[in-house]
C-alpha cells in the first residue's frame, strides 16, 4: 500500500508515519529528511536546497519530483511505502497520481502546530520562527488545494490531528481498513 501523510509542520506526520510503517511492514519515507540529507552535502544541489529550506520556501516542483522519483526507484519501495511531506502542490500530486493509494490529512490548527514545534527537544537548522511561519503560510497557499484534488479522487482521509497519538493512529488504521 502506498500512503501519503499530509499536514502542516508539527501535525505528527513522522510519528504516524513510523507507526504505520511498523503496522504495514513498509518503509517510511520523509521528504524533509531526504532534503536535509541532500542539504548537508557540499554540492550545488545541496547548497540550493539548504538555502531554500532555511528561508522557509518550498523546493521547486520539478526538483522535488525528480528527487522523489529517483529515491523511490529503489526495489525496497516496490511493495509500498508511507510518504511524509509530499505532495506539497497540485503539480506534484498530479505527477504521482498513480503512485498513491490513500492520503491521510492530519488536521491541526496553526496555533497548536507552532506550540508543538516550539516544545520539541531537538531543534533543526531549518526551524527558525521565520522559516516555520513561511512553511505554514505555504501549506495554506499551496497544499490546501492538494487536499481538494485528493478528495475529488476519493482517496483522502481526514483525521483530527489534535487528538492523542494513539487515537489518531487508531482512526487512521480503521479508515485504511487494516485494523
């Protein structure tokens, strides 16, 4: 099964992604982790991605799609995956329409998202207040239309992301029919 997790930064995508990965025995893939790994390398692509992320902007669609296609071409993803942080735009969603079985949207208010991020014990370089604010604004501007697109395709599951981790997980597996 190929599942994507969508939600504003701090919505619990990585937590739920790791739980689903164990439940379904498929790999968990985080676009943020992929991009942070690339950004850590001293290359033109690494510097470009690092600068874009640190400023809080989205990586351009073409680059994101290219990086993800390359990453998912590995045999370990042929039987499925849990994908966090993709698609961020309708262009990205349309580019991967055949590669997605279900999409889970973890709904969360901006206030709760900011509170969760500020309470994290480990802060990342790309989690400055300005960058986080831009990412939340970008989510509303670019990713909310993706939700409508996925809903029209009949593959979107909406989950209240302000519940406990366990309640969210139970809701997701029930909706996926894997309880």
